[in-house]
C-alpha cells in the first residue's frame, strides 16, 4: 500500500476487467502505440552456427500481436503479483488471460503471434530474402513498472502514468515458442532448426525486450496508459 491514495486506486483497478485501466486494456491500442500490437523495425541475430558455417539473420518489420492478452499473476498466498514503492507500481502478469470477465478485442490472438521479412547471410554470402514467423503459446512473465503522479495535486486531468520498463519472459521449453522461417534455399530446414534452439530463441526475445524498452516506445505505451487511467478515474467521479 502507498501513502498516496491515487496510487492505491490505480493498483486496485489494474486488476478489474471492467475497468479502463485493467492490465490487458492499458497494453492494447488499435493505434499501434501501446504494447499490442507492435512492429519492431529491425534487429539482427548474428554469429549463429549452421552446418559449420556462420549465419547472420536480419529481421525487418517484425509485427507482434497478442502481448496484451495477459492477467496479473496470483501469488501462492492468494495476493496479486503487484507491489508498490512510493509512486511506483510493479506488476507481474502471465499470458494467456483466463479471466472469463475479460473479452479480448477481435484482433488480439489468444497466443502471441509475430512475423516479418527475413534476410540471411551464410559466411557473409546473402541468401534470397524470405519470411519469419513466431508463435508463443504462453508467456510465463510479462512484468513492468510504472509511476503514477499528478502535476497538480488532486487534479486527475494532470495525471500521468509513466512506464519505466517492460520485460517479456516466455517459457522456452516444450515447444512453447516456435520460430518458422521460409527461405528459398536448401539451408531452410537447417536454419529453422538452429533458430529454434533455446539460446537463439532467447536472443530473439532479448531483441524484442530491447525494442519495447526504448524511451520512445515506453513513452508511447505511457501515453495510452495515461489516457486509460484518466478514463477510469474521471469516469468514476
């Protein structure tokens, strides 16, 4: 619990499916400015080894859907996985959302789905371009921290919700995460095998986490969360 009643109110409505500030709702916007959907401009997975050769993979316009389909975890003591430190709220959520009171938007899949354009070099020789797709059945942890402040004390119109971090941690065992590449080359099968090794899957997730933690991306997510917080709290007055 915080000494700030505003923070306590935000912490509570984060857990309520009917609230505009419900966790799944603040992470979604059809504008593309929240966490879901998101398009990562580009990233490279370099220095991978396939059949004794060096593989470098560049992914462009990697569109990710479904990351908003989360619910805050319940701890073993029955309490929600939310903590407050001053004006900062930290949550730990999981995917998929199983709360029957939440109806996800039609364009939000139950699992994480992503895809984009793919360029590969083997021993620095470029291969014909192709595509990459990714599915994640379950995300064991989607955690984040945001602060809640008012520029003018007591004036909800000056409320600001500012995310300082977001971290996606999927389970990389039991084929929970699958990467599928489609390249017009004889190496296609070998490249698929290499990219689905847990260490290389982790590299891809690290690239996504680096992107969502860029200051400009966190700022956009914060703007959507601020709008949702105002809608929830001002509407309740």
